[in-house]
């Protein structure tokens, strides 16, 4: 019998908890769930798991609970992982998280190895499934003796197709603040052997369209720093390396209006927020002109067609309304987020979807050095407002990885991420076979001149 | 007889030192000049001042030198002012600087007052002459019982008109790094009673043209934070408040190309800088396309006419050249600065000029509440590469203020800035009468409807 401790029972843990309960059903493994909200922890445990009130800053409690189990899954905010990791080291327990490995975590590698522990991180969706699905194909290409020359990858957390006449075809399905701030800073990638940089204010105009069979077209804009994947995936020398985010076509051009206005700025507090309307918020980024409407000033400033699609999206989402923002204070980004949440919050009928797409280019050494391209995609839909696609894609890899570790099927030790076959292969297989994740892969021969 | 200690004898102190030497000539006042470079200090002192090697981190030396004099002028980098200020407090000496008052300095106010000391800051050009020339008119308007409703102010450090066919009509006349980074962050101002914000990437497209009689047209873009002047000048309730920077017309549209590219970004180190050419630098912000030239890609990306004025400016300044940048490493902003310095460094023939312009709007209570506008400008030219306009405008106010303090003509005590009549009036008069600063003021009646 194995014992698992899950820390954090919020929205994103719902599907993970369901998965852990099946381990209890099948193998009698004991599950304990700690959350600041004991009632929530108990309710989600459905009587099969022990829920308890948990406070991560209470070291005595943390150590007592960690000491009792074989493996800890931390769904706590990333800043608390180190406290958990230290307790795991102290009592020699495995640890699994969905968060990025930072320097502090990396420094535990040696000690974790020495104690024979797995500290598996970046094992959710992004980071997580992106690593696994990419490395599966990359390893395949390399194992065949071929040379990888290009890797592009996009992920999107989107609204599943709906009847609603939402011209953005988008709602917040995850952390709305991160969506508003997405892309700030400088975007870095490699294109045909050259380092390329895009400043934030140009990002949403440099998009590309990707077609995914059965699911239609998606629009991708670049993520902040693709270069870090040079080392993560061992891609030094690759000619093209680009990671991005998917939206539905047309989203970026309209979103760009907010960027151009400065409405996504998070660096300063605005004035008089308590009495500010949506319309006044937008007007504060436009010149004074007592004769023109805010709509007309905006259209003129950013060269928009008053009857066009972008203006339609902006009107639909309510930015010209005389409604109060409803905050007491805030940065432009916080105020924009508050305005957008009024229209972009999922209803009980809405479902979300996750779309991930990779493109690999390689020189086929077994076929006259012909350049070949592989497309691989993964699509999964939310089932309802609890088991959203986000909750599934973050939670299931954590759950499956935890099972594999406790079954002794993972030989790696130390601070790792799921880019090794012993992890990605069984996890991707289970996601596809047992949980309906739609994986497809197709090979494209690049036309020869 | 009075004793003055000047700390810092660099380029910007040249005119100040000349001024101090005249005080020695006229009144026999003793001048001591401390600089890390003793030779420089001695040379600039022309045998009339005592130059010595000075190290601000040597507290014993600092205190010994401060102890000997009546007043200290610090031209050291702003971060060293607190050490000097503390020594001045300890030995009860007056202090004069051209730097902004920060929180630490402000906290010395009470003790300086108690000891009967003047700690005068922000007494150079900007901050300095801007405060003085603005407050002179603002006080005038208020003393006549009128209501100030608008204040706009622009300052530019520019290249004096020249025969050279420099299409930018601009060279670096001061800190080139600050010029490259100018405007980063968010611009805040008040227009007709409304707070307005401009993000950096739109700043150089929201310019206005100002005509100054005898000197022609200037183009102004907004400075970062005008709102701080609400309190500095006691302007709470004012309807329009805007501070900006002058360039020659056409500059901003061309500069905007660097901003749009991301070439002014200072947040990350670029790759392969040692082998990078100007052209490769620009290309790193453009998409890959093996068939088009860098010029064509840039023109297409930012919608420029290949034969137009902006492209002419860009070509003239050398950004498409195959010349090496000449740095070992650098951020985009550092690399752009290095490229521009090759063309934008003053030659021995070049002269700089400082242009300052204020616009005041007020309700004339003595004339049927008629809205009235006052324009006030100050222009001064550099004499040569030593006594530049920058050196004159920063140094002379410091020198004159020091004289006034030592003559007992300044009654204010504590940490102050030159917004009081006892300072601005004699300083502005001396600048105009003895140093050829061209002050003009004109009154404009706003047309009535």
C-alpha cells in the first residue's frame, strides 16, 4: 500500500483528485488532501480521502504530514514549493509539481539523488504535456539518425466551440491576469539560424495561422522566451525554434488595440478608479477632443474601421460602456481584466478546450537528406465546469506520474522534468487511451525545388 | 572672504568653475576643487583655485575639506550627494546641487533648518532653470489674482544650426544613454482636467510642433511623469499639465522606428554582439526572408517609403552598414547607442543649444475672466566644446545661487529648490544680462467664441 499527500485542493486539482481516488479504489492507496479550506478538501475527497486543514507556513504540521506518506504532490502556489521540497528531503519522500524548476529547486538535485528521490517538476500541461509530446517526436527523429533543424510549438487554452455570438471566440479559462499580461517583455526566438526579437507592442501583429484537421484554424503569437528550450530539449545548433500561444483567428488584431492603447500596462496605479467607467478608462489613453466620441477617437488613433470586425469585438466586450469598472484601485492591466471578466467568464454551459500543436523539421538521413516535416497535435475538451480541460491537462499528468513513481517504474532520480521516455511514454499513452486526449501526428514532405 | 568647495570637475563643471574664478577675481573668495583627477582639477582652476585629488568614499578627507569652507557645491554623481550632505550637516555648511531631491535628502530638511543651513538642490538646467522660469510667470499670474488653468513646458538639448547635411539635425550633446532610453515607461499628464496616459511605443507619434520666434520650429514629445509637478509647483486642480522634450521637426517619426523595432530595449543582452554588424543588429528585429534586403524588410514592416525622409535619416545614420558595432556585449539600447555615437558625436566645430519653452493658460480675473495665454522661452548657445550650452545652463545657476547664499541674500533655510523669488529672480536676471541667455515672453489672447 502506498500513501500520497496532495497539498492544495483548488479548482485546478479537481481532476487530479478524481484520479487519485481511482488509485484508492483500485489499489487501496491512501490519499490525504491538505488545503486551507478543510471542508473543500473533505468534500473533494468524497469520503475516500482524508481531508484536513493545512497551513504551509506551519512547519511542524507540514513535516508531520510529509513524514507519513510516500509521495507528495504540491499544487500550492509555486512560492511554497521550496518549503515542501525541504520537508520531502528531510523525510526522504518523492515530490511532484506542475511548476517550473527554479534555481533553488535545481540546487536540491544532488541531495535528492543521493537519497534516491524523484523530485519531478513541470509535469502539468505547459510546462508538462508540451515537454512530453515534443520529446516523444524529437527522440524518435534522433533515434532514426535524422537531424532536427526546426521546432515550433503552440499551446492555447480556449473556449470550446459554442453557439454564443462571442466575436472573440474566447473567454478566460485559466488565470485571467496572466492572459492580460501575456507577452510583456521581449520575445526571443531563432529563425533560420538567426536570433530574432519582437518587442511587446509588435507581438500581436506578428501572428501565424495554423490549421489543425477536425478543429479548424488557430492563430499563434510568440511566447516570451523560446531560447530557454535550447538547453531544456538539448537543441543547440537548431535553425528554427519558436514557441507560441494559440487564439482563434482575429483575436490578436483586436487584442493589439489594448496593447497599443497602453491598457495592459501593469506598472502604475491609475487615478480615480473608484468612479471610473469602462468608457473613461479607454478615454484616458486617448487625446482630449470635446467634439468626438471615444469610439471615433479610438478608431482615428489606431486606424480602425468604425464598422469593422475589430470595432465590433471591442464594442461587444463592453469597453465603451458607461458602467463602473467596479474596482477601488488598480493598474491599467487590473482594470482591463476587471472589464473583460464581465464578458469573458465561463458560464455553466461553457466548456474549455486545450489545443497544442508542434511542428518538427528534420533532415531525413535515410532518404537522401530530404527535408521532412512532422505535425503533431493534442486536443482535449473540458467535460463541465469542474473537470475543465485545464484541470484535466494539469492534473492527469501529475496523477499518472505519481502512480508511475510509486509503482517503481521511474528510474530517474533527482530534480527532473518529464522529458525522459520512461515518463512521457506511459503518461501520453494513458492520456490518449483512458482519457480521450486526441493525439494526431502527420508527416509532410517539404517540396523539393 | 568666503570659501567654496566644488566637488567634481568634469565636463559639465567647466563653466561653473569659470564663474567661481570670477568670484575669486572680484571678491578674493577662495575656491577649492576636488576631483578624482587632481591634474584636471588644477588645470581647470587656472592657478586661482586649489585643485586636489578627491575621493568621496574617504570620509576623513571629505570632512576635512568640508570643514574648511562656507559652502559646498556637489557636481558628483547623485548617489554621492548624501555623503556630502551629511558632512555639510556635521560641520554646518551650506550645500548646492543640480540633482533631484530624493527622500533621503528631504529627510535632512529639519536638521538643516535648525542649523540655519541652505541645502539647495535642482538648481541646474532641468531641473533648475525650468523651475525658475516657470515659477516666475506662475507667481506673476497668481499675484495678479488670476487663475492658472494650464501649464506646458518643453526643454531640448539640441545641435545648434549647422551647415552639415545631417538630416536629423541632432547629435548627442549630453548623456547619450539617457537619450536612447528617453520616454521608457508610461507617460502621464493632465489634459483638460483628465488624466492621460501614453505608452512608450506610441510616444513618438504623439508630438506637437512649437514655433519659437527667431529660432524656428521644434517638435515636442511628452516626458515620463508630468504629474509630480502638481505638488512641486502647487498646481493641484490645474486642467492641463504637460512636460516634454524638444527635438527638431521630423526627429520623432524617425526615432519611432527604433522604438517600434525594439532597438531601444535595455532589458536583455543580445547574442553574438562581438561579431555583429549594424545591419545584423537591425535585421534581428525583422522576420527572416532570404529574398528581401534588410532595407526592404524594414520598409515593409513599418510601412515606410523606401525613398522617403525617414528612410533617408536611417540610412544617413548608418544602421544598414556592414560595419561592426564594436562592442563585446550589450543590450539593444547599448548597441543602438554605440551605432548612433559614430554619427552623433559633436565635432570640434559643432555647437549645442538649449531651448526651453513654457506655455501658461490662465483666467484673467481683471479682464472679464478672459482666457489668456503666455509663452515664455529661453534659448542659449554653446560657445565651444568646453563651454557648451549644457555646461553653461547647468553650471551658471549653481554658481550664481552659491554667490547669493554666501552674500546672505537667500533667507530660505532647509532642503529647498529654486522656486522662490529670492532665488529665481536674481539668477534669471544675471543669466539674461551677463550671460546672453535669450529670454522672451509674449502674451496671447485666446480667441473668444
